[in-house]
C-alpha cells in the first residue's frame, strides 16, 4: 500500500508543479533555503580552518598587514585537483585566443570579477576558480559576435538564464562545452544630473523591476532541458519578449550629454543586488597585468574595482570550491 500511495503523492506533485506557478515557486524557494542552510553550516566549519591558517601565517611571517606578504601567501595556494587545473589551462588558452582577436580588430576588453582578482592576487587563476570573466563595451561585444560567425573553433554564446532573469553572453569552444568565457557587456551613462549614488540606485531599481517582469513571464517549460533559453532562436516567442522588455527598460535610464560612468548593461545583471557604477576615469586608460604567463588588459584603478566587489580582497576565502 505504501509504494502505491507514494506513487500517487509524487504524481500529484508533478501535476501541481506544472499547473500551479505558486507551488512551483515555493518548491524552488524551499530548495534554495535548504541550499543556503547547508552552505552556512559548511562555511562555519571552514571558519575555524581559516583562522588557524591566518594564525600560523602570522606566527611564521610577521606582519600580515603587508600587501606583498599577503600576495606571497596567496600565491602559495595550489590548484586542488588535476581535472580542475586542466580546465583552467584550457580556459587560459581560450582567453589568449580571445585577446588576440580583440587586439587584431581593435576591440576593447578588460578582465572582470574572479579573473581580475586572480591576475592581481595570484598572477593567474584563483586556485579554486574554474571560469573566465571579462568586460566589453556593448558595441564591441556585438562586433565580436559578428566576427565569430566565420570561426570554426569557437562560437558566440547568447543565453537567457530563467532563474537569474538575465542574458549571459560569452564565447565557447565548439568541441569542449566546459571551456568558455563569460562576457559582461558594459554601458555608459552620464551621472552628472542625479549624482553618482542616485544614478546607481536608479539603474538598480529599473533592473530589479525588469527582472521581476521577466521572471514572472518567462518560466522553464516541462520539455526544457535546463534553465537557459537560446537568444539566437528567432522562432522562440520568449526571445522576442525578453528583448522587447530589455529595450523598454533601457529607454527609462537617465541620459546626459556626456557619459562619465560605466556599468554592467541591464540585460546582464545576474545578481539581486544589481550592478555597480564606476567612473570612466577609474577604468581608462587600461593597464595590464599578468595572468597565467600572458599579459591582459585590466582597469586603470583595479584597486577601486576589486574593493567595490570584494571589500578586502586579500582575505582568505571561506569557500574554496569551484563554482561550475
């Protein structure tokens, strides 16, 4: 009797999942809470290990406040496993190919997020990182997309993430789906009228509203294999709605005669917190830094960039597990 009741229960759950958006959302929220709670417990366990590490470093090396000593400490970390290191090497080769294409065609880019942090703190990959992040002015990203139409080895990837409510552009190796670069398109804006803080707040308010509209309308269908929608699929009616919604909200952004700030384009906001605004003078002219033995472009004031994202970016991370 119990197996039969269990089957009936699971059957009812499936019906509710596909016919009741509220139930589907509550199921997703419950899983998210479970995931957060599980990670919280794990991070608390790792906290002891973190402070033990810092203690022994301070005892053996003196003043831990000196930046160069901190960098040497972080450079002593090694990649935790062979498979991850192989993936890092493959992604580093892709980054080199991407850089060469940009330089040949006069396209602007700079390292972003964990890749920028790795370049500054480790001279390469953060040992537990497994992907590449770069920024490009949105116009240059669209030019890159056009250039890659004739490439055999790599292709432009443009997908909408149903869970995050954002578009994830990038390039991917045709023969290796685990080898890709996330490209975050950057837009420019004049913050003179509203002021820096109010402009950033306005952008993020429109971002939150737009993502709410998209996530209510765009849901994962029963026959959809994952949370992604191919934005190049012109036969998908959802693609048209996503583009239309994005353009509507982009028109609402404050405009001015002379852009003096840049931010991650509305379509690519992949965090509930929205985006960070940066003065263009903190980005250009770009500098360079070493990453896995090669030289790449980074923001002029990379310290401002990294501090905005990470605070003290020379702290020991609690979670040293690859994201993907």
